[in-house]
C-alpha cells in the first residue's frame, strides 16, 4: 500500500540526487579545471543526466532490477517501463509507487558515469565520451547494480552490504576512472607546468551542493521516511564533517597550511566512504569512518598518485574509488543490527564472516569494472579515438569541442 509520507520523502530524495549531478558535480569539477575547459567539463555532467535518463527508462532499469537471469542480470521484461507503474513492487519498496523507485534509482545511474569524467578531464573527445558513457552504463553499471541490489543478484544473495552505493556507484566509477587515466595518458604539460583550479569558489559551491544532495543519496536509500533514514542522515553528515576537518589537519601538519580545496575534498571523501555503511552504523562509528576516509584518501591523492605519476585529473580514483572500497570494508567492521535489523553485524559486533563478504564484493567489482572499462576504451580508441588532438588540447575543449567560451571579455 502506498504511504504518502514515504512517497513524499522519496520524491524529495530523487530530486536531491539529481541535484548532485547538475549543478553539484558540474560545478565541483568545473571549478577544478582550467578556464578553457570549464564548459566542456560541465557539459559531460549535463549530458549524462540527459542520456542515461533515456537509457535507464528504455532498458537500463530492466537490466538492473528486472526479473533475474542467472543471478547476474535482469531481463528485458520492463523494457520502456512496461509493467512499471504506480503499484508498489514489494521486492524493492512496498510503500512507494514502483515508478518512483525507478526514478530514484535512475539518478544513481546518472551520476555514476559522471564521476568518471574527473579522471580524463581536459582531454577526451566529446563524441567518444557520448558512446563511452552509454556503453559503460550498460555493461558495467547495470550488471553490478543487479548483482548487489537486484532481487536474485548473486552478491546480494551472498550477503554483501551496500546501503547506498559504495560498490555500485563509487567502486565501479572510481576504479574505472583509474583505467581511463592510465589508458588515455597524461594531459599535455602535466608535471611540467602548473594546472591549478581556475575557480575554487565554484568548486566549493559544488561541494556544498554535493553534500546537500547526499542526504537524499544516503538517507533516501532507506526508501521510507523512518528511523533508519533519520540515522542515515545524521551519520552522513558526521562522516563528511570528520573527514573535512581531518583532511585540513593533515594539510596543516604536512604542508603547513589548511586549504579550502582540502576541506572540500575531504568532505566529499567522507561522503563517498560512509555511503555503503550509512544505513548500518552508529554516529560514533561514522566519525571514525570519516577520519579514516580523510587519512587514506589523502594518501591516495597525495601519495600513490604522485609516486606513480598517473594523471587522474580531478582525483576520481583517489576519492571515489578508494573511498568506496574503504567504506564497503568499514561496513564489514562497524555494521550493527541494533541500528538496522535488516542488515548484519560486522566484525566488531561478532560477525567475522561479514568482513570477508564485503572484501569479496569489493575485489570482484574492482576486477570486473576495470576489465570491462579497459576493453571499452581500447575499442573506442581504435574506432573513434579517445583524445582530442594536441592543438585542440592547447586551445581548450570549450572552443574546439563546443564552439563556446565560459568567460567573455568585452572592450
């Protein structure tokens, strides 16, 4: 039976998650690139909102959540939303319209390929990105989504916990982003010339909108206006706050000055890391997870990336890939059935096997995401080409890909 309170909350949560892509992610990434590439970077976020919405309605939702095939994928029974109406589907959300559950999950499918764009900012052809995003959503996101969240999915049956997308969203996008950075190579001049963010205020506004939208992302995943949603709301905020402060303290210690960019990056790392555990852990555990998120993601961004000198332009791997994997493992440590009776206890609450289940989910999805992404990139490189020309990269993608300029100077 439809519950009006749950339905109202989920309508709001769906809108909040949409806000994370446009304008949240668009502004966050747009401010970090050089001024000649801001529109092209924002265009990638705008495009996925349009394109993946259509892909999801046509067949993506059916592949992800439709009737199970072999425990690895849905079938095409719900093609073009056939049979998806206002009557609730008890397998997923018994108190809201089925079509609303579909719309809520659509916004997750939208932002996930958008996160990857941070890895290849300022150098991928827009035409190639169009095809890549659609193929990646179909061959990476949709199957993994079914494994973890779909009725009959094999990782779900195995007991893997992922409340709001640590594996489905952040591990898939973050580790795919690493493959993109390695396959595409570095930007021209990377390591030899400075490439600072051109507009940090835009990035901070974007970070604030991401934080705001994340309440719908995590607390909305309760799929009801209930106590689990309330607890999830609180732990989401606490993890972000703890991670933002910790990141700035690390900077203060190591480079002698805390930065606004560091605080924003830390908060986003805390949000990504708490995501899979958010519906299963206590507020105190969330603070610990946020502190760990800042420390480990900082090491990934300032340590691993510098040591191996790959050009993950906007740290999609260091924040989302590492954060998503860490948070998924953290669920295996800190999860409490006292918080969510529908979950499981983690290692610290007597269930040794849960951490092993979480590790299995992380490792399998990392291998699958990286492997499929590598194949897709190689095919697209041979058929369409991945990168713009050297001349186009020097001029900037705003002009060469879109014939537009973000900043017009008048005499």
